[in-house]
């Protein structure tokens, strides 16, 4: 792995490797979404069929964890899944052959800052969505089990549990993608074609699996914290 391309922007250090790949990934998603939806018809075109298939995959994640309730947070989970999948896959493209002033164009998710942002976004969303669905009653789970004078002793543990959930997500994603980037880089430096191709095919599988794991666990956490008990 080469050094990061770090520059000063507004008094802060910015990793341009990551910044470029994040915006490229977002651009790919937006352009693809526009192509899939620009001419919707009752009898779908081949592009529309592919777009509907992508939507069904995203919906299957929330349906598997929350049933029809999952439609309430489908767009968040779907967006997370598509962004991580795109970022992971782009890290395995030949873009790494195009060297920039310092470093290489690696996957945005191989940067702990990107995965941390995704983890924090998930944390804020499932807390916000839980409050939206349950009102102030959302905070009751922090002093469970009942009665409250027993549950109060579990308050620190329950708060820690909420905080560590996205932490486990971001660390798992970061290290899996980072190791793949390192292996790909080593393979490229040893042999130019055969070995890198094998590693890249393996890492493409890992890229899909890690995006799915992050999305489905996020969906599980949101479902658990927004579920209404009667």
C-alpha cells in the first residue's frame, strides 16, 4: 500500500484518495439510477427490469428482518447497501493502475473515516427512527428489564450496547476491505496478470458479502429498536 494523498483543506487534513473515490461512487449510483428510472413503463424495458431487480434485492434485506415494517427504513438501508457495494467493487477495478500524486485510487471503504461515517449514520438513524416510531417511550429500553429500579442498573450496559453496534459494523467492513486492498496491491507487484486476477475475483465476492452484512445488520438493529411491544 502506498502513502495516502493528504492535502490541507480549510485548515484540515483531507485524504483525496478517499474523497475522489467517494464522489466517483456517488456519481456512478446517481447516473445508474437515472438510467434505470428515466423512462418507466408498465411493460418494462430491459434497463427497468434490472432497476426493479436492484430494488427487490434492497427490499429483501428489510423484509427479512422486519417484514412490511421494513418499508419504513428501506431507503436508508438500501442506500447504505448500494453505496458500500459500489465503493467496495470500485476498489477492485483497474483504477489502482492510475497513479495519482501520492498513493492510488483504492476503495473508499478501505479508509476508517468512511466506515466510521457509515457507522455513525446508522447509529443516528436507528436512534432517530426509534424515537419517531415510539416517541419518548423509545428510551424505556435503556432501563430494561422491568421494573425500573432493577433496570436502572442495566442503563450503562444498554447505552454501551447501542454505541458498540455500529462500532462492530465499521470495524468489520474496514478491515475486510483493507486486507483485500493490501492483497491486491501485493499481487500486482509480484505478477502483473494471473495472480492479481485471482485475488480480485475473490475480493469481488468479499465486497458483495461485506455490503450485504453491513446492510442486513443495520436493518436488524433498526428493526429491534423501532419494534412496538403490545
